[in-house]
């Protein structure tokens, strides 16, 4: 018999398909793991509506758990409450920064920043300067924006605060 903690530890090994430096657990999309005698139900929340990685994540979860000997695996999408960057673990934010992606700097409760009423300060993951500018609202994926550091001139992705 398997338990939820053991299953969660297996899921910690699954990288996010679009940001392979962090796991789906660190990203905060695993909502719950329910274990019964004959099956496992993993509930996940997409980072945003229409995220193209969700099908791959679902397939990876099913494949991983079946390889570990769990024959009946179901993955359920949970849309409420909506995912927020507040759910990204601190360890994942550190990994994002080291990987060259500026992690979310604010909390989703910082409404003035989210609505563009206050300037967002984004630190360059290369030289750590705050002297940066947004080049495009959309970066390599829809959940990231493209920035450039005015000090080291390096472009970088910023994981949008949602």
C-alpha cells in the first residue's frame, strides 16, 4: 500500500515541461493526493487557463505512478482556487534565479503592482541589478515576460506574478 507522502516524493522528481529546473511540486500545482485501496487521485491546478504543459504533466504523473506499481491513477484538474505564484516554493524561486529566470518579486496580493499602478522592480538574475526594463509582456512562455538588464545588457525571462 502506498501513502500520499511517498507519492508526493515521486512527483517531486517530475520536472515542469516548460521550466525543467523545478518540479511540479515546487511549482505548487499539486493540490492533493488521495489514496484508496485500488487507486490514486492526484488533483492539480494549472498555472493559467490554457497552459499547454498540463496534458504533458498529466501524462507524466500517470506514467510515473504506474511505473511505481500503482495500476489505477486518475488526474483531476482543479480550477478553484486559481493557481498563484504565491504557491511557488522558496526553493523553486532560488532555482529559477540560478537558471536565469527572474522569479516573481511580489505576492499576488500586491494588487497595485499587478494592475500596473506601481512600477514592478525586477532584478536581473545574471548581475542582480534592479536597473532593468521590460521588452515584451510575453517571454518564452505566456507565464513569463521578457526583460533586459540595463547594466549587463543581458535579456532574461521574468516569471510573471499571478
